C-alpha cells in the first residue's frame, strides 16, 4: 500500500503572514545506511514527487507498508531555500528556489516525521508524516503538536538588576535631519543580546539594535533605503510609511544580498517598519522592527522628545531565537519598552518639572495591545494614527492613555508639575509586572527605592 494526503490550499500571502526564515542545512546523504525506525527486510522502492513550499510540504502525510523504501523527487517550489530531512539525518541538501534533488529513504518500520531544518519552519508545520502500516501510530495533528508543545525558554527574573556596565536604549529622539532626500543603509543580521538581566536571546535585528534605529523625516521627503543582509538567513523590510508594491521592495533577500527600497513619505504619522519574510510573526517576534516618524506639518517645538516602542518577548533557550510556538499561542514572557525588561526603571529618564515633553509611541506587537500611560500627569495633546485628536484650548480637555493596537502609533504631550517619580506603563496592568515599567525622574530626587541606579 502507498498513499499520500495533504492537499495544498496555501498562497504566498497566507504563508507570509501565517508563518518562516531561512538558514542552516542538513546532512547531504542520499542513501540510508540503516532503516528508519529499525531493522526491516528489503522492500521494493516506491517513487514519489515531493514539493517544498513557503512553508509547507506536499504531501504532508505519506502512508507506506512496513519495510517500504521510498525514492523522493524533491523540488523547492517556494521563494526561499528549504530542505527535507528525516530523524537519521538522511535528506536533501538546502535547495534554493526551483532546485530539485532525488533521495532514497527507508526502509520505514515505524511512523516518523521529516521536516525542513530552516529555523522556525518545522515549528510552523513544514513537516511530512510517514505513517507505516502496522508500525507505531503517528501523534494526532503532528505538525500542531510540534509547534505548540514545549514552551520552554529562558526564564526572566523581573526583580533582577542589570550589570553595572549595562547601557539602556537611548529614548531621546533626534530632530528630523535637514533636506528632503534621505539615503539610509540598514543591515539585517542575527545577534545575541541581553533582553533582561542575565537573559540573552538571538534577536533578528536591523543595525544591531532592538528595536531598530528610529528614522525621521517630513511629508514629501524621499527615502532611499539600502537593505544589506549580513545574516545567515533571509530577511526583508516593509515600511508602513511607504506606498510600494509588496513583491518588489519588500521581497526577501538572501544572505550577502542587498536591495534598494525607495519611496516618498506621503503621509504623516508614527509608522512601523519590520521584516516581512515568512513567517513574519517569527521575524517580528524576534525583534526585527523599528519606528519611522513622519512629522505632521508645523509640529511645534518642545523641551524633550522621546520614543517608546512597545513589544513582546517570547523566550527561546538562552542565546537562541524566540519560541515560535509561544508566538502562535500569544504566550509572551515579557512586554517591554524599547527592547529590554523594565529598563527605564533601572535607568530613569531625567527631566525637569514644567518642561514640555512629547512622547512618540509605537506598538510593534506583534500581538499585544498597548495603553500607554504616565502615572501622575495628564496628556493635553493626543495624536493617533495620523490624526490630532486633542490639543490645548479653552475646552481644557485631557487624555489619560494612548490606546494602540499592534502596528499603530501616535504621540502625546504633557508636563510634570512636581519633582518626583512618574511611572511609565501600559495600563493593561497584567503586563506591568512582566517588564512594561519605567520612570520619568523629574528633578533631583532619589530613584533608588523604585529600582533605579
């Protein structure tokens, strides 16, 4: 008996936003020195065409007789490199888009699973279940079981303090540069960095920053961004501030490649940019995003401008990428401002009373909402998603929280009336205890009792 199952009902867009990356490589052996699953008598070789897509395998399920040997003609029909390997290491090499390879696998004596070794692809369900008649049954919904099982990862101690040499992400926002044309180079890479005291993760980043560098300009400015991929997996970039074709500037580039992404900033706002390489969830969840601010016309001067990018952290093992299964289940370990647990609690932001402060806020997500709030003050100016909703006038209106869904941004303005400490939080308080906490320090006051250095 020899049957296949797993009808392909996927598109490039579904693959992009549902769930992938590329890197790593499997053993190149094409012949099996030992049976998959144990000893078995010789069996006739069966032939099968296998397609690898972004990010799926067809067939997803293969039923064979006990002892079967299968010749697989494997073709990568996706846009990114993929491979297919089995538990004993037998499998294809890493196949570029359009490449094929023939491998012989077996004899199969127990039910096993093959998968793509690119980081995140197996977790996303890029697997083939080989079910052996008379062998050990396959687990129900094996791909889902793999993706969602074992939410293991580095544990965060939210009471811990960073080392003395630790430096916070600078929240001070620089003015928009002069001129109307901006040439920028951004380097995509995978970098191990600290995200909480004593906790390191492999973050996928732009310019070695989590979040990426803040970009700024004016309505009508031309941005020419050169993206250079110095990592070991494919990356891309998507500027929400642009109006360009998705399949052109936003395409994935392989390690060592570069692309030029040019656009006119036609609308004002606080915009997200991020990697869109499938699965976009994995790339954004691993920190590959940043803020771009296109100033509204006639933006008045203030004493201070700061930027806060809220996001979640989904820990993988120490020094490794974040856990895709957690991302799929919205099971974040921490919620942070500017990429580090409680960082402005450890390094309060120093200002003076009565200074006018503008705080730009982006919720990068990828999945949690934000209710940006400063304890002890009221926002007299409120700008959200391109609209100025409140400003000082005779109505004396005030706002208490800037509410943002993932990929939304805005700014608020306020003053602090007295010397003291003013907590920076999201008013979804379940997240304050897991990293979304900082301080404004107004005046020369002692912040040590609040956790500051």
